[in-house]
C-alpha cells in the first residue's frame, strides 16, 4: 500500500505542469501521507490546483485560479457556520444623538472564518478584535466583537442594530431617555408693565399651562435687575416642546444655541430680559417688568441660534410672550 501511494504521488508530480512543480513549496510526502503547509500567496491562475492547510480553521483549501476555498472533509461533514448564541446588552435612558457602544463579546462555536455584518438604524458599525469600525468584517472563532451606533435625537426612541455572524443574529437596541423639562411660550402677550414682576410672570405661565392642559408647576425663564433667568429655574435634560414632545435641547439651554428644534416654527417675540447665557441684560427689563417706558430684551421662538433667547431690544410698550418651563 505504501509503495502504491508513493507511485501515485510520483505520477501526480510527473503529470503536473513544470511551472506548477517549480512553484510548489508547501507539500511533502512522508511515511505514506502527504503533508501540506500554509501558502500565503494570493490565489491566481499560476497557483490553480494548489493545496494548502490553514491551521486557524483546521481546513485544507484549494486554489481554483481565483480564490482559496475549503475542501469538504471525507465524511461529508459541512463547515459549521452557526456560532454559539451571542447577546449584546440593550441600552436604555441613553443621551440623545450620542454614540452608543456595546460591551465586547467573544464569538465562539463555529468553523472560521465567517463574515460578521451589521445593519439597522443609527448608522451601526462593528469592530473585530478592537479594529476599525466597519459594516462587515471577517471573524474567526474566539475573536471579539463590539457594536456602536448613534442614538436617536428624539426622546424615548430606539435605534436597533441587527448583528449577524454566520447564521446567528442578535438585535441590539439603544433607547433614548424620556423627555424631562418641557418648554412652551405663552399665547397671551404682555407689555413690560403688563408682566408686573417675576412672580407674576410665573403666574402667567401657570395659568396658560392650565388653559392648555399642560400639567405640573411652571415658571417663566425671565430675568429682572437682580435675578438671572437661568438661576431661577431648574432644567433637567433633554428639554422638549410641551406641544408635541420634540427635543429642543439635550444638554444646555444657555450655551448659545438650541441643539435640535426651535421652540416654535413661526416667529414669536418673547420677553427674556437676558443675554444668550441666561444672565440679565442690565437695563433691559422694563424697570423690573413694571413699566412701558424704555426697552426690554426679547428672544425669537422661531430661531435656533442664540437669538432664540437674545434677539434684540424693543420698546416696553410692545406686547410679547413669555417662555415657560415645568419644574
């Protein structure tokens, strides 16, 4: 039997093209068996018919002139493309419009390599073994896998990434936090003297909120000559519009602009008595909201930059709305 195998090997080598014999570097005939090593050359026409052994996958591969491909085992067993079930922990109460990262998992229980890929909302990507984040990558048994996506800019909204390795898929979800502070502008409008004081401004907000079925306790975002608007209200983010729940700001109302949406789609003047950072604009508070003489500072509810709170000064004899937030 051993002599027959030797003869067969000699015949095969004799029949092989001379060019192929000259390039053969990975096979040896020893004690009745042929042993193949790893050949890292790119499979092309010059290597067509060549064999190599891949220790990482414990498979023999053949070059078909284009690419290396696995050879089925003699008993007909197929490659295992079903890894052990893996589950990324879903995230909740996540910041709006922010990058979310999953934990890192080891993917095992399959014959590699396989393709890991991801799809879904929030532009999801995966990273294998801490490498670059991509939408698809090769993965071997024991390699690590991590997912990231960008969370929704809306409150209480989930973005879901479908992560697939071979025949197994896990759906990883990231849900944003619920809306916290609500904001609206009053429908009734008042002259500087018509407001009367900061306490009266709060009463105006509370009355208008009740008339519009907005529950809770409400205060005006308004400065006078001794009090900054930002210091008299408590803001818990994200801030959402009381009228429809859309996010207005995710981190800081007084950092110079709103993050996502205007307080209103149409232009509405709103008394603030303040600069963009929520600090009083001295001399622009209609004498502590008791006079129609002089000027008061206002914002525009249809603007998303700093002018939403610090747009211009106008005569205190004009009538504008107030911004109100729940506490």
